[in-house]
């Protein structure tokens, strides 16, 4: 799935053959590494920061005769990446929902993201995932702007035998969210999933709208949904939502078509927030929990 990014990493390690890593070699390797990262859809700002971090960590390194220098480089790369992913941490949504449910309160998840990234599909996939774990779910149709958005969510919910809380188009999304919370409390539903609008043209209004919903419903978890195929865009969207609304974890959709993997690395590195799921297709079961160990392992294996 992430072959191209993997190649970027293995190119760095195999480029270093000398026993002593001198500055010139390192500059060349760093330059090529940065290009390879960008070619793998790593955002420019992240590629620069990552390269300079790796370069700093390697500067002045001497390698024992018996040791393969590329192993040393591989270890350093691993350490730099692991530290970024460790800082972002991991999330056990089901455990968090169960804990909240023991206190008799619904766990509220707010979905954020730009139209077309796969947000509504991801709401349905997460609902399906939670249902299979024995968690009861209700959805709220918080996109009251885009024509068809309420019907789209309702259709998914019907297929999954779930209730949708909705109002008419043009209604205040925060009020829809609040209705969802009231419904979940009254019916003792474990988890409320709130879909939201994602129109691109009016970023400022969108951010204000999202911030208002968040103020009103006080979600336990905010999931940012990004299209893995959009590389730099996914990261600038992540930064935007993180700055104005804040989020706790990301879903990367269309990872089935993503041969590069740069978006996952970029979002974690840039926002310090974990990727929690990958969307890997169009059906409800096409959602896999993101496995950091596996991701890093596959990038650095040779
Ligand atoms: P929204 O506007 O963000 O709510 O986007 P939608 O949920 O309507 O999804 C947009 C399109 O992307 C639809 O055709 C989905 O079937 C498709 N889609 C969503 N997630 C995935 C995924 O993980 N893989 C693939 N291949 N397609 C996806």
C-alpha cells in the first residue's frame, strides 16, 4: 500500500555506504531523501522538517567497522518517526465509549472534513464498526447545507438499521447536534456520530460553524477525515481544522488507491494527532484500524 514511501526510506539507508558519514554525503542523501518524500505525497513542510531532523541526528556519526552504516541510518530514521508517532499516541475508541456508557452518558463523536473526502461514508463505516463491537449508535445529520446530504446519511443509516436525527435543510447544525445528544441520552444510546458540512468555498464560515457545533455539543472526540490521495491538500486541511476547531484523530480515506502513504505521515507529523482508521474501499467493512507499528515497520523494512 505504501510502497513509494517505503522506497524513499530505503533509498536513504542504502545511499550511505561509507563508514564515516561526512557532511557532503549527508547533504546529498538529505536532498535526495527530501525529493523522494515529496514524490511520495509527503507535504513540503513536513518533508523539510523531517529531513532536517534526520540530518541533525546523523551529523558527525561514526560507524564501527563491523557495522553496516545503512543499519545505523535505518535506526535513526526509525527513532525520528517513532518519536513523532509516539507523541501522537493511540486511541481505543471502543474502550472510551464503554467507559462513558458505564457512567450512563453517550459518547459524542464529531466528524470534520471537506466535501468529497469521504466523510459521510466514514460516518457509516465507523457506525458499522462500532455496531459490530456491540456499541449502540445513533447518527445526526449535521450537514444542513449540501443538497442530498441528509438523504445520503439517512440511506446509509437505513442500510445499517440505525436511527438518524435530522432537521430540514438550512437548520442550525448545532441545533441538530443538540437534538442528537438529547436523543442519545433519552434512549441510552452509547455513541452519537455527528456528520457535518464541508463546503470549500467559504472556509471562514465553515470553521465558525464547526467551532459553534463543538461549543454546543462538546464532543468527546473530533475525527478529521482526509482523502489520502490529496497529499499536500490533506495536510493543509488538517492544519486548518486543527487550528480553528481542533481534532483528536484522523481517518484517511481512499487508502486502497493510495500507493504512496505520505498523507498519513504528514498529518501525524504536522498536527501531532494520530491516524485512527484507514478507509480502504467503498463498502461499510472497508475500514481498518490504523496500525502504527505495522506502518512504520513496513516503511523501514529492507
Ligand atoms: P463526503 O462529501 O466527504 O461526505 O464524501 P462521501 O462520503 O460522499 O464520499 C465521496 C466518494 O468517495 C464516494 O463515492 C465514496 O464511495 C468514496 N469513498 C469514500 N471513502 C472511500 C474509501 O476509503 N475508498 C474508496 N475507494 N472510495 C471511498
